[in-house]
C-alpha cells in the first residue's frame, strides 16, 4: 500500500503552533507522510516558540505529489499566505484533481482568495478581516469548530486543531 502524503503549509514566521503540531501528530500517527511547505526554506517560527524545518518552497510543489494540503493559521498567514498567487494556483490544481484542501484559523481566507469557497460551507477564526474576506468570496460561513464540505475542510482555531486533523483524514479516505 502506498503511503498517503500531506503537504502542510506554514507561514515562515508567526504560525500558530497548535494548528501545525497537533494536526501533524494526527496525520503521522495514522501513517501519513507529512511534508512542510512555506514561502522560504529554513526554520519556520511559531508564535508560541515552536519551530519546524521547511522541506519545500510553495513555488516548487506539485499537487500530484500529495493527497491533501493543510494550511496552518496564525498571524503570519495574513502576511505571507493570504495573497500568495503560487499557493492559490497550487490549491486550485489540487482541488481540480480531487485532492483535499484544508485550512485552519484565519487561513481559510487563503482558500477563499483562491476562489474555492464560493457557495461552500466553511468556518474561520472570528477575526473581522478574515470574516469579511470569506463573505466577499461567497463562503457560506458556519458557526462551528470544523466544517467539511466535500474535499474542503476548514477549522476556526487552535482549540479544534486535533478535530481539524481528523476531519482532513476523513476527507482523504
């Protein structure tokens, strides 16, 4: 049996630690291989002091190599990921090929700006700017911790990080 692979995207700085480490643990405990992608190589720094080595640049990734993409949240997402055209293209490529695309906290805005949430059920961290972007993109916002709409999974913050990871795995299988 081929190992399932998940690409986890983090901002190079100010990612939310729990929203990366807790889903990664869920993925790895279930036998998935996790690759970490970002906008620059080296160590990505979490807001709570955690860090992770970045394996690949977003610019160098192909959706063909992964079963799912999971984007961690945190303040760095707005600065580095929200308006990243390469990431938007990657997410669209993955979605068009039937892969799972997912994001937690304020990072569902990346999916929204990529054009993937129009008419889709989704959730986002209750941040005014994030909510505005989600509505602008036509997302049908739900007041729930984790929302799955087909191959799109969104989570609203660090408290649901484990549940988010489990929902991504359920959508992949």
